[in-house]
DNA sequence: CGACCGTGCAGAAACGTGCCTGTCAACAAG
DNA sequence: CTTGTTGACAGGCACGTTTCTGCACGGTCG
């Protein structure tokens, strides 16, 4: 009795015991009634629900997690440069991808936790995750191997390098995208295509660059490229300038990173080059600003929304042990959004409209 | 003994019991040794740590949360339009703010959970939060009142409207910022300043608009503005067009939302207006693209990184019951980044350099 | 020499759920 | 009347920690 009083006078939230006592039933009945399990008459169910509502009862997430082993939390791990969680160059991509992932997770009753890969270990072990999404994991990522060792499903955005044992992955076909794009530029009249690339060794940069080199070899063009540390927003402008200052100046450029479009446009203005007449321009970006620049710039979209959605679906399937017919290795097609900057002879005077927000 | 065997042969992770058994000490000793509590000789501490490492022991976050009542998780709630977690117009702001908030939280041992305000209730109650950051809560936000009722600290980004009982808040002085900005335009020679604003009733839009109206009244100018639903990216371009098509066409425009800069620039081109000669332009944005547009556009920065950091610091202080000397109502100054678009007579030929990434 | 005290550790009670195992009544079939 | 069956609930254990309480022990002091 003194126990009951202690509980009853407890500060804060009401527990399942209080509900059981107030409803005149047992704890089991309350649990079953609220979770829709067991075999109870509807009258009891309604009664218990009503009492729970009246007391403002909210089940303890921690206790439920401890008991069931499922927390309903998914980690969203993003590679970091320096001490900031995500890098400048991937802003729009990450934002869109995270947005889609959050939506998809929420629709299936999960929430997303942002966890930088380089974060202190104590934070990682302090949150109970059901699984993790890893964006572009590095070669032998210690975080990934540790998670896999703990038996947690890990789905990566980006084909895992080496023998990284992820549960599933989703990626674009970066090589095909670059080859397509270079063909597009060549068809528009480009004779010497330059590349603005990064000095980092992540998969995206590596695959795109080798695709460029092999394309050059195939068509017999000397490669013309500049590499810079992609995490430094100022270095991009400098590298764009360097590329256009070369004696073997290209008449078309593809920039691998989001801000390269404005960087290259500014550099072209500085050298008095007209776009697209003197210089064709394409960059990889998710930003809508390139629809309204002067001139509008052709972009390669990696479809981050589809990737974010796919990654989360795969992860939750793995968590819940559902054997869907979804392949565990998915390749999402890219989309080349052709605008003025890559058309030497604009066949129409109309400008492609801004992308609809309700795209898939 | 059969118990011990059952435990020993358990699949998956090792528990604190296993560590205690392997180290030949009690559970208490293990807990104290790993958490740096109690009074133990260093030899015992080292021994226990070593055994724990050898077994790959990771304490269960759920059990710890259940016992201590602290989860180390902070909610990041963002208002939603439609079914997507965050809106288009706030992309750069939200991304920067979330990035800073994540960093600040991580530095103090917390992780962030993204939780849209309109999400289903079951997701909210399924995650154990120590507190929540709310971005721009609406008037009588039901989520906020519910959280406060549960005794959780809530810190809002944006001055809470009405009598919303938040623990603390951080905001810009939007009125002062707009007044300053309008003075800046007037000093640059603007005679009739127009406004591109939103139809929503959130605090930011409301305060900025009333500041504009009161400034107009003070200087005796007729207000010239167009409002549009800010969550629709296409509507912005249309509204920008409408504003410049008016018979009382303004010779300077301030756009409240991030994409308004490119929208207005495109509209000006359509009407053959030169910037800044025929039209002065300023918009509120965190995007770096406006440093490289033609011409570069003056922007008002709300300093989302400082806001994100401040919000998290206040929240964690409240969670941990620390009585700092930090004020619970903080006003962060805005920054007007003056570029060519708002200077009728460019005094220099140099263009302001892109902002350094290492700004505070 | 007994009372006292600080040290080093162990036992066990929570934390709040979910679920497995019973119990008890009612009822039908034999 | 006995026995099997089924519905409607109660009891109690387990999840893996943290932490309060307390025991044994050796040394010190009155």
C-alpha cells in the first residue's frame, strides 16, 4: 500500500500501473488493450483506452525498446570533413536525400538520427539504433564494420568500396552517367572537354574521373582536368579559373560538384568567354538555381530523393526481416536536365521550365 | 548455473553480467569501473576495462535510458507544408542550422532526431527525448504544449507567438534587420522599394512585412508588395514577375525568401531591367550562389549557424539543469552582405569575395 | 581491547514494459 | 457428474542497466 501511494504520488508521467489501477484491470490487460493484442472484448478495450487518455498515459519508449529490442530509430551517417557534420559541396544533395529518407522512414513508423561518422564513440553507443544508413562509406570504414559486428543492418548510399560487408546498397551508375553526358557535350559540338574534379578518394569522385579518362581514351582526346579539395568552397573557384587559364583551354567543361556551375560561369566571364557559344557547361547538382542563371546551366541530377527513399525502404525491410522482392543492390538512373549552357545552337527560344516540386 | 549457461550462450552482444563474470568481479564493480564512479583502485578499473574491451562489450542504450531517465537524444522539430518534412524555401537556412545544431549537440554528447511536427503521434511517443528544438512554432502549437505538459524542455528557433510556454528561445531582430536593409537601399538611391513576401502567417513573414509597412509609412512611400505561398517554388517566379509588371514598378526590391534572388533577377532580365542600374536587389538567403551571380546579389543572412548553436546550448543547459548566465531569450544579430546588386554606383571594381567557410 | 572509520567491493532493488503461463468461470459434450 | 474447451483476465518474470545499501576487513584511537 505504501508502494502504491509512492507510485500514485510520483511526479511526472503516469505509468502502465496507474492506468491498470484506475481502470480496475491488470497490467497485462492494459498492455494488450493498447497494443491491440490478446483476446479482449471491445468494451474492455474502449474502457482501458479511455482511462489511459484521461490520465495522459504515454508508454515509455525506453522500456519498450528494452523489452522488444526495437527502438524505431535509424541512424543517418554522413562522412565528414573537419568538424562539421556534412560538407559544403553536398549541401543540396544531402538536404534532398535526408528529406526523402525522413519522409520514407516516418511513413513506416521510424525516426532518423543524424550521426556523423567521426563522432565520439560514446555518442554512438548511447543511442539504440535498429539499423543505419551510411552515405558514401570509405574503404574499410571502422564504423560500418563495428555496426555489422553488432548484427545491425547497414545500407549504404553509394556502392561500398572493397569488401565492406553492407546489407544492401543503392547507387547511381556514375560511369554511364558521365559517358552519356560527355557524348551529349560532344554531340553539341565540343571538341575538347575539360573536367573539374576532386582530390578526395571517395567512390563518386573516383568512378566519375576514371569514366572521363576512359572516354577521352576512346575518342582520342587528351584529358584536361583540374582537381581540388572538394570540401573547400573557395578552392573550387580557383580551380575553375585554373582550368580556363590553361593553354589547352577546353571548349566544354563538366564540373563534378554542386557549386562548380557558378564557379565556372564566373570564371568564364572573367576570361570573356560566352556560354554556350565559346564554352559549354554542365555540372552535377540538385540545386534549382541553375534553372535561373544567365544562361541556365545543364545539370546532372543524381535523384537523391529516389535514393533516400530506396535506402530507407531496404533498411527497414532488413530490420523487420521482410523478404521483399526488392533487389539488395539497386542502381538508380541519373537524369540529365538539358538547359541552354550545353546547347551550342539553342533550337528553341524557350527555356526549360523549373522542375516541378512534385516529381517522384 | 543453467541460467549462466543460457546467458553465456546468448546470441549477439555481451551484457554487463558477462563482463562481471569474466573479470571475476561483481556487476556493480563493472558499472563503476566503466563509468568512472565509486571508489575503486586503478588496478581494478584497468582490469575491468580490458576485459570489457576484449568481450566487445557495449552497454545497452535502452537499459541505461530506462534507468537514468536520460536518453541523450534531442528532437529537431520542423514545421511542414504538405507531406515533406521541410520546405523548399528554407533549404539553405535549415541545412546550415541543422548542421550547426548537430555539431553543438554532438560536442556535448547528444544526438539529434529529425521529427516533423505533423508526424503521426505514435512516432513521437516511440522515441525517448530529453528535450526538443522547435523551428518557428505556430501560434498554439499542439506538439509544443504536449511536450511541455510532459515536462520536457522546449527551445524554439523564432520568438514564440502568443503565450506558447517554451523554455527559451533564440531569434533574430527581424524588424530591425528589415529597417536597416530598407535604409541601405534608400541610401543607395532607391525611391520606391518593393517587397516580395509570403501569404503564410508565421512570425518571420509577419514581422518582416509589418516592419516594411511601418518603414513605408515613416518615409511616406506607398507600399508595393506581392505575396505568394512560400512553399511553392514556382509561385515565387510568378510573383516576382507580377511585382515588376506593376504600373507602379519599384526601383528596388527586397525578397523575403531564399530563391527570390534568382527569381527577381530572371524577372528583371525579362523586362530588360539592368541590375543595379534600373533595379536594386536584396534578398534574405544563406546561399553562397549569390556571390557568383551576374551581378552578385546583396543578401541578408540570419546567421543560422549561430542560431543553431545557441538553441542547442540553451536546450542542453535546461536538460542538465545547469544555471548558466546565458539569457533564455537571445537575439542574434543579422548580417547584411552587401554586393553589387544594391550599390547604384559601384565604388570599386572588386567584387566581394565569397564568404570564408570558417566564419563563426 | 572494543569502538570507530575508511576502503573495496557485492547484493539487490528499482526503471516500465511485453509476454508467457496460469487461473477461474461458464458451458457443452459425454 | 465429470471432463474438455474456451474466453477473460491476473501474476510474474525478463530486458540490462544504475545506484542505494551494506558487509567484511584492516587499521587507529581512546
